[in-house]
C-alpha cells in the first residue's frame, strides 16, 4: 500500500527526532522534550490545510509551529538531517526529492 505524503513526513520527522535525541542525549528512548516535539510535529501535520498536496514545511507560507517549537525542530533538522543519509538513506532521498518537486507557495 502506497503511503500518503503526510504519513511519510510523520515517519521522517519521527526518525529525525530519534536520531537527534540519541545523538544529543545518548539514549535509545526518546526523552520527554523530544517526545513532546514529536507529538507536536505530528499534530501539526495532521492539521495541515494543504493535506497531501502540501509543500515542505520549510517552503510553506503558513507558519503553524510556535516560535519555540520551530527553533527546536530546526535544531533537530540541523543535527539529524546529514545523519539521515547514513541511517535511512532511502527516506532521506525521498524527502529531498519531495522538497525539490514542490514549488514554494
């Protein structure tokens, strides 16, 4: 069964947060702060007004993350993004292709 874009994005952000938490905290399990961020990110994706036609969050004209959460997810992306190519290369490449294909709104 083909996954929709929202589901793929949820899986990608979850993997990125796991990588970040493991790298920064050294623990396999998510810490409470990373668990909170993951739940927040998934909720934002569930409420995306563009649904499966969404652009990447970075290119989106609607800023649905609070400033604090936006800063936290940026830190996760900065740390986990490069590592995704080694840990989950197919997921990382698919995410980059999706981002390249979607025009800025």
